[in-house]
């Protein structure tokens, strides 16, 4: 996701960060302002839009039915997809998903899946035959850095207001009935991405900061503070000590961000 | 899943395949196995069998992907259709696209990318048989293939996973443990620089367990590192032996 | 101020070589006051400078180098040449024709066509531009005869020998013309293929045993033995 910035700008950013400062006067461990709007897409079973500074991500949840996987006949299916919509950045191009959008989708997917927030067995309609399929579609509308945290938070927020169709089985046939039941979540995973610039750990990188960043570490943290998914990205590295430090910072930040979710 | 699942690790701390908690699977590494590649390596890690070929640095094709100020590393992690129980479609899956990316990012810190601007170097990874931990074995072999190609490197990159089965943190999960275990933490590491270049996790660990898993995995890397160096040296060892003979005369 | 190696020790990338008042030489790098190896090779220390003689490396172009390359493309006003390096090289039509190039008169593929081999000198090269070649000096230009072989570029100095002793000896004993491209491509031209084969066998032996001492004697022996064998066969 490269939109080239000048070397002068890069130096300015890294020098600021070395002193513990940032372009927009935030502390290294501060997030930008977060605003979440829920349920704005009526056609979707669940939806949420997040504004993280100027980064904007819309997540829609659609619920369908399908066959379960053969190795999990009693469980529903979760599918996460991410679209880096071309209107969101000059660096996004139309076409099939590239490695960046695939990685984003899989990080969001792992946060939800590994936290076991959805009770997959409750999504079973008829064992081995029919189950609910929950499609989580991440739609990036404006890219100003930290798409991972914004997308993950919006996805959980959208799942929190997702309504599952009611159904009954009559004469061996599955019939969708009137009305809905809320999809109940067992946990509220929050993903925190920590960037390394020089030897400093920084949260919620803006677009320009991401281009100076050596490497990043995204961690999904559950309500109990335990981490359930991690992804390192970027061409740099972390020392083992930095990883432990980052995991503690992620736990702290996740607890703060979780307050933005409504349940 | 069966209700009466056999325990993945018994009371004496012995795993289903007979290993102790902190024991690696047998590992075999070979360098210079592909005549047409500029560098190559083959790894057998447990039942994993993986071939890696490196081409370049060479002109980038397509040209617009080249960078004016640095070399571009490209990685393709690919699983052979017959490498797993149920035939895998040869078309690249989303998992393979993601792994190709994280493997690339685990190798980049080892290279001096600012050398040879406008060129590209390709790392092709073919998993011939998978047995859990393929990304780690791929990284260990890819670093060898890169060193064998003659590209300057900061260090070899070596990778190994730790994880949790039942309630125990263990080293180097194989397929069954990966599928049924509670968590898997693959780590890639440059031992001489104390740098972690890949870290992923699937599954839940407490902070204490996580810390233990990272240190166990890096310890595993430190165990593999000498084998990796040995494999690289073996290809060139006859040269060294001859030098010694001559000086002894 | 320690060093961590014995002379001519085989080292791998990332191995710590020295700390303190040493200089990082070829195929090594400096990080936080420590010198590490960057390639597989044999380490030596020359006047506080730590070098690794690489056992595996590709050719990196340098202005002034003589190289041997093949034409891979005939372009509008010049040729693209494969010089077995990370970059392809360019040879301008005006350089070969020795006069301004006129597209209406000049058919470039009549001069050099795809697949042709040339001996050339690197006229210019930097980070931003591909190497430019010139053939405007005696001994350079299209190759019409002889055999080509490839040698690991780092071993070319060994084939040359001290003050050219090794290569002169092979030339003398085989009666072959030999051009050593610094990019590891070698052209051997003799009266017959048997002479060429002998010269190539000697060069191959040098490549394989480049890091041993007493090599000159063994090469002399090889050439003598082979020639004696051929005399016998004739009789």
C-alpha cells in the first residue's frame, strides 16, 4: 500500500518519533478519535461504520445458509472478505483481491474465529446438511492508516448488531420464519496493531507513519486480556523483549478500545 | 471430533509421536539441489518435504514492479495438490497468498535490499508434503537457498513454532497437534541479531504462556541454526578440507 | 579487540567475525561496532581489514571491466546484451558503427543479431542506469570462433594468477587465445577443439580447486600429462 512520501517527510516523522512525539501531537500510545455508527445498512443483517481519525471502514454482515464443512457438520460457517475499494486511496486498484486485502481479511477473520466469539454450534440448522453462513465483508472507504484495527473493531461492532433469521423445520423442510433473534457473541475481541519505528513502539499509525514503519505487530485481545491471534507484518523485525512489551501495550489499549463497543 | 479423543500429551509429558515437550522433530537440510536455480535448498522437517529455488537478482518482469532505490524480493509459497490428505487445488488459495507475504517479510530483514536497485529476486517454495509447520520449514530452507544464491545477507533466518496442546506449551507442532491443539505460534528468527522476523499466533494463550511460547520457539530456532549453517557449509566443505590439507603440508 | 575466526575459516552469513578496531572489508558488514560475514566464504584479515573471499557470488558490473555477453535483443538504436549480471547491458549502435546511427540506412541485425557473442568493456554503470558497453577498442567486438565456458566470477582472479602467471602458462602450453570476462564468461580459441578442450579442463580445475595452494604445479602437471597422452595416441 505505497503512496510515496518524500525522504524529507520520512526523516521528519522518524526524528519526531525518536523524541516521543508525532505529527498530530498524539502520544506514541494514543489512538486517534474513534467514532462508530451501527446498523446503517438496512439490507444487511448487521453493519457498522468506523471512523478512526480519517480512516473509514464500513462492515456489512450478511447471513445465508449453506452446507457445513465435512469435518465440522454441526457448525456454522464464518467467511471474512476485505475490499480495498479503489475510491479509498490512489494506491488501491480495481481487480481481484491482492495480498494486502487478503492479509487484512485473514487477520480480521482470525481475531473473530480464535476468540470463539461466535458460538458456531448455534448456527447449525440441520447437522451435516444445512447451517447458517455468516459473511463479514470489510469495505475500506478511506485509507489513512491502521486499516487492521479499524476493520477488526468495525467487524465486531457489526456482529454485535447482527440479527439472525428465525426458522422452523416442517416435514423435513427448513422454513425461514418472520422475525429475528440477535446473534449473541461470547467475547469481544479487539485487535491492536503496534508499529516499530526506530526502536520505539507506536500505536495507531497514520498513513505516512506506516511508510516509515519498520514492522508491525497486530494482536487480537479477548475480554479477559488473553491474546488469541497475532500477525507480524512489514520488512523489519522485533527483538523478543519488544514483543513482550508490545503484547502488554496491546492488552492495555484493547481494554480502552473495547469501551467503544456497545453491548 | 470424537468425544473420546486420545490425549495429545500424556501425564509423563510424552506426545503422541513420542517426543518430549521441548523436542524438535528430526530435521534434514540440503543445499544446492536444483541445477537450474541460482540457489536452492531442500528440507525435511518431520514429514514436511519442501523444495526452495531462488532466481536472481535479475531484471524485474513486469518492469513497472521494480523499485528505483532497491531490490524487490518476491516469494511464492505453494502447496502441491498431493501434499495434503484431500487434494488441494493447484490454484493459489488465500492462505497461500498470505503465507507468501509473511514469509517474504520474514526474509526481507536479512537482505540488503538497497543493493542492486531496480532488480528482483524470486523465491519459489514448493511444499511437496505437509505435516504442520510448513511456513517455518519453508523459511529455514528459503534462507539457505538465498545464501546459496550468493546474495549478501545479514544472517540466516531460521524458523520454528511453539504451541499449546492440552495445557502444556510445546515445541514444533506436527499436523495433528496443530489441528487439535489450543494454539500455534510460528516464529522466525535471526539468531546473531536477536531479531524476530515472523510472529503469528492462532489460538488463545495467557500472557505467561505466550512469553513461554516465544522463548521456546526462539530456543528451537537456536537449535536448528547450527544444522542450517552445517548444511550450507557441507556444500562447500571439500574446499575447506583441501585448504587445510595444504596448510598442514 | 577480539577476532572470532582462524585464517581461511569457512564462514556463513551472519557469523560474528570481529569486534573493535577492525575494518569491515569485502562481503562483510558492520553493525553496532561488530563485523559480521555477509556471504559464505573463507575469511581473512589483511592489516586490520576483515574480508570474506566469497565462494558464491554473482557478477556486479564495474566500469572498465572486460565482459563477454550475448545479444538478446536488437533494438531501435542499439542492442540489449546479457552479461550474466543482475542487469542487462546496452550497446549503442553509434558505438559499433563508429559514426552517427542512421535508421534509414542501417540494418542493425546485419551487424549483430540475437544470439551473437561479443567481448566488450563496461563504459559506464551506476545505481540508476543499466551498464553501457563499448567495443571501440582493440580486441573487443563480435566473437566468431572458439568455445565459451562459465566460471564463478569470484574465481576469475585465481584463473589469472599472480601477475597473470596462471593464464599465461595455460595459453603457452595449449597455444590457445583465452579471454577472461570478469563476469565469469571465458572464451577459449585454439587451433583445434582438442587444444580448446585442454585449456578448458585446466580452467575448470582451477575453479574447483581455487582455494588450495600448490595449484600452479598441479595445473602444469595436468597440461603435461594430457599432452603426453595425446602424443602417445598419435604414435
